[in-house]
């Protein structure tokens, strides 16, 4: 039988574990030698790098649909702080330094969070959808991801998934952050908004880039190991010259994913 962490035994121990990690991250941040992005502009930068959208309400097993409707409120509150953020040369974007702690006092509602091996309700749940979209935009750019986590388990079968498995990012205040740094001489900007059915995002830049990125999946597979199911894949990207018929300048692996699956896949290898 697998050993349980102390934080999994009792809610009080879990609470103490979370706040210990948050305190440690806060103290670490005091000594970090980073210049964090904080300026916003309502004026769009002139050139688009990448645009994407993701469906707001999806069928997720037998989960409470109200949590997804609550998520719309949570997303709107976070977007008020994220939309228009500028990432200037030498600056680092930190999801939590911009959004802050999601609390009831700020208007956040219970939404779905993935925690301790299951989907459950939690204040501010659903903000990972923003981090997922931002990460997809960023890996189509020369920006450098410096901190990114993905969920350790896959809770639901795919429902209208258009992106490769594991191509997003999970966030949990404040020690599971999503950060990227601008090592270029251009200024980038995130534009994020809600449409009727989708969360939408646009990564923009002040100087037109003469290259682009194509992101793709390799080696996707479901596995059964013992009595459990797992899913793995790799995320790769090609850097392409725009004006030379898509000539590939370089190819690199962006991520390698492996996660437990909480449902029975329709096909798998043993």
C-alpha cells in the first residue's frame, strides 16, 4: 500500500502544509533577483504573434456544472489584472504576482480545482484555464518559460480537446506558479478576454517577427500499469522562417508528460 503524506491524513495538516509552502515561497521571493512585469496598456501592440481560444463550459464527467458557471466569474476577475500586461525586455511574467490570492472577499466563487488526486470545489477554481491558454501562446514565441507545472493526473476523458495533452500549465497560489522571461529586445503583450462561449487570448509584440513556431505532439500513448492507467506524450515545436516557404530553423522538445488517468481509456497498452 502506498504511503500517505501527512497533509493527506487530515484537513488541518493539509492547511498547514499549504501555508508553510506559501510562506517559504514568499520568503524566497524577497531575495529573487528578477524584474517582474507589472505594467498594463489598453493600447494593443501592433503585431500579433499567436491567437487562441478555449471553450468555457465543457462536459467533465459527472462534475457539478455550477462550478463551471462560477468559473466564469473567477476568470473575469483575474482577466481584469492580466489583460494588457506588457512583458518588456528583461522582465519576467509571474501569474500569481499579477493575479494575487483568489479569495471570497475579492468576489471569487467556488470553482473546480484538481487537488490531492481528485476534482473538487475550491475558491477561485478554474483559473488554470487562463494559465493553459497563456502557456500555449508563449510556446509559439521566443519567450522563455522558466517555471511551469502540469497536473499529476488526468481527471476526465477528452471533450472537444483541440490542443495536445499536457500542453497547458497548472497554477496554485503561490508556490505553483507560471513564469516566463523576455530575453529578447522586443516588448510583448498579453490580451485576454471572454467571449460568449470562449476564453480568448492574443500574444502581441511591438516589432514584427520574421519567424514563427509550429507546436505538435509526439509519442502519445495510454498505458495500464498494474491496476492503474497512465497517459504520456511529448510536446515539440519547429521554429520556421515565415518568408521562405516554412523552412525549419530548429526543432526542440518543449515538454515530456506522464500522468495518471482517473478514467478507463477506450484503448491502452499493457
